[in-house]
C-alpha cells in the first residue's frame, strides 16, 4: 500500500473511515462516534505507541510500515444499537483478539476479557 492506512468499514450503516494519523485513531471517546469501538479495540492493544513495542514517538504510517502495510476491518452486526444484548462487548473482544493475533502477541483469554471490560 503506497500510503498505508487503517480502514474501518461498518456495513450496518454503510460508512467507511480511513485513518492515517495516530491522533485520529486515539480519538475514540467522542459521543456519537460510530467508529469508537473499532478505534478503541484497534488502538489499545496494538496500534498505539508503547502498546506493542512500537517506539514511543512513532507515527501511524511508521507503525503500519513496520507491520507490513495497511489494515482493513469490516464489521457487520445484525442487531440494533442499544439492544442490551452485549453486542458491543462481543464485537470489541473479537476485534481485540484479531489485533493481538496480527501483532504476534499471545492470546490469553483472561487478559482479553479484562481488556473488553475496561473498554466498556
């Protein structure tokens, strides 16, 4: 990929977001941000400086280049937001497990569960 980026695609609402800057990736606390869960699950376990042995002052292009290129995450959830069925917890935990596997970090169920709880 010439200009590596993180692309988040939400099939449920037909939206796509390309992230090329760490500041945008780490900005996942805004109310109403439909990409917040995907950003948080991506940033915390592996794509933020210090999270997966990246140098503290790395840029997102540096991290993605070291990683081997850009990443696309596409999600489809057939359950409405706010249903109370725990969909965001499940989706966040699955994304976390995938990112940990992609970054070559061991998958410990207890640790993944605790990350999921902290993210909520």
